[in-house]
C-alpha cells in the first residue's frame, strides 16, 4: 500500500476510535487557514498548492514538499520566495505530535525561527490526550500507515473533552 493511502486508512481508523478526531482536524484546519504562510507535508496541501501554482497576476505561491526534520532545505527554499527582512508567519499546525523527542523538535523550531525578522509569528497546534490506553491505540493505528504519534503527557493538565487540540501564537521580538 502506498504511504499516502496508509495515512488515509490510519486516519479513518482513528476517526472510528475517536469520533472527536474529525472536529479536531477541522479546528486545526481553521487555525491554519488564518496564516499567510504555512508548512505541511500533507498530500492534500500538495495537490492544492500544485493547482494554485498556476497562479494569478495578483500573487505568488511556492510549495516545497519536504519534511519538518529538514530545516536547512525548508529555509533555503523559503529564502528564494520570501523577504526575510519582513515578518513571516511560521505555522506548525498538527506537525509536532509526529516528531519524537529524540529527533529534537525544539531544536528544529529554533533553527526555523532564528533567521526570521522581528515581528514574525510562530503558530503551533498539538493534539492533547490524557488517556494512555487510547493514545497507544492511536499510535498503533498510525504505525500501520508508516508513521507514529508521540504524545507529550503533562500530569498536571486536565482537559474536559478528550482528545482536544492546544494552539498557541507567539511573536518574535
């Protein structure tokens, strides 16, 4: 099974296990659409970007199909299309729960933020889940599709509706 089909199959299984997953996905998409620039390796974003690459006289669109774990490649491509003397929005929406701690997501974020001009924004979203049994079942589903989910539990946080999504926006000084 091609990897993309594996991701879709995994997502469908997760939605059967966690009916709220569809609402969380929509919440992430709504959050992401508020940004002017964003990073994603999702196949639907690729298809959408390819359609938009034909462009309009009013605007410019560039798309790089790359992984979050390759910040040098991402930044090199971005420098070809963006003015790094002006604020840029870096959006990491529904990405970090796919990056295990041993791949140093905090360091990758620092590398992506470092060259951005003051006034730039970082937007993050992260699925939050307290129930370790459900988290393990979701991870097992994603592993069959070729990836895995990495939950970062916080013993002090309590959420009302599980799973949920946490979002944040920060401005670079």
